[in-house]
C-alpha cells in the first residue's frame, strides 16, 4: 500500500480543529479602498468549513484527519 500524500495546497488553506476545519475568508486581498471598514473587519478571522465540504478536505489532508 503506498503512502498517503497530503495535498500541499489544501494544507496551506485549512486548519484542523476539534470539530472540523477552519479557513480564511475571501474578498480581503486587494481593492480594499472601496470596501467599508465594517466589512473588512468582519472578514478578519477564520471561518468554519461547511459540513458538505468536510469529507472532501478529509481526503486532501489524510495525515491531519487521524
């Protein structure tokens, strides 16, 4: 049986938590001048990954899933 490889792109984007995964929110990279301060502030933290996507990420990150 070959070794399971971690998807390096997914490893950089998702963090494992006790209940699932977290990821950084979109729309916070460029063209920030026209976005309201409230909107930028609310995009700061990490967001939970939806339950529908959790199985896919488990396959991409096999070593961290166990």
